[in-house]
């Protein structure tokens, strides 16, 4: 059976999704295509986060937007980042939406 849970958190926040603890630490890379711009490559966002799973010590991991991170019992995916990147530079991402897919 697949169980899906979703949490939205920002810097300075923390979330627990089905026992998985997540604390965003910093954006390592943000090469996403800016909003209202046509790009050949969509780019990517890599987030460093402290992640803890039941029975395991917390560790610092990198999550790439849209790519599942295998964890014991399922996967954790960073599915959305707000605000979108702007051509003018704009504000840094402040809100992250994580999705947990359990087994």
C-alpha cells in the first residue's frame, strides 16, 4: 500500500511527515528557468536539509527539486518551491513543499 503525505515549510521551520523529520538549511543551487521566460532547459534547485528517519540519527542530505530521495520505508521528494525564480533576481526561495511516499 502506498501512503502519501505532504508538508510545506520554510527556512527556520521544521516538519514531520510520517515520522520523517525535515529541516531546510540552505539552497545550494537555483538555476530554475525564471517565470515568464522561455528557456531551453528548465534548470534545477538543490536544497540542503537535515533529515531524520525513525530509529536513525539525523543527517544532512541534498534534495533536488522533483527527484525522489530514497529513505528507509519510502521516498522523500521536494515537489515545489516558492516563490518562483524571477528574471530580475527577486527574493530567495522561502517555502518548500515536500511529499513523502511510503511503502
